[in-house]
C-alpha cells in the first residue's frame, strides 16, 4: 500500500529502527534485548517507509487466539498529521479481520488525547478503573 510517497510494508522494524521511533515520540527507554525479544514475538508488524527509511510503525501482540493488543503506533513527529497513523491502523485492522475470531478481545492503551483516533476503528474508552481502550471483536 502506498500513499503520497509513503509505503506500508508488513515486516517488523529492526531494533535500531524501533528505538529511533520510540525516542522520537518521547517514549521511555527500553533495553535493546527487550526490544529484540518483543519485536520477534509480535503477531503482526507494519513499518511505514519514505525513501526506504522508516518513519512509522505499528504492531499487534497477544496470544493469537483470544487476546490481541494494538501496540506501538508511532509516527515521527515531522510526519504526523499526514494520515500515516490511519495507514498503519488500516493495515493493523486488516490483519485483525483475518486473524481475530468472533468474541476475541482486542485492546490498546491510547496516549492521552488520542482516544478519538481509535474510536473510528470501533474501540471504546474503558471506565477509569479499567484503563485503556477495547472492543469485542465481531470478526
């Protein structure tokens, strides 16, 4: 899938690509060892490229049967607002449509102020005593 010079590629980011994106969006540090293990154990990954350089990514983690979690939807700040988050989430949702069966739990932890972005994909904000966002997958 390509849009205005951007390409979404279904692959996991490398450790260095992931760490670069993570730092750029202001997330806390994680060890390279932890990142390497996490990336290879994801159920699904997508990387957005511009001129063959990663500028965004997204992943799905979980057990592949009952529980699926949308993780690490990141876009470099200088490319935010161009629809790349939607490009990533569209690919993630396509994966979930093929992989998550009826009744599966699909969740995510949304950063403060971005819940509306995920609501368009069917996620609902959970009560304060159960943080995050979730949806019951209808398939």
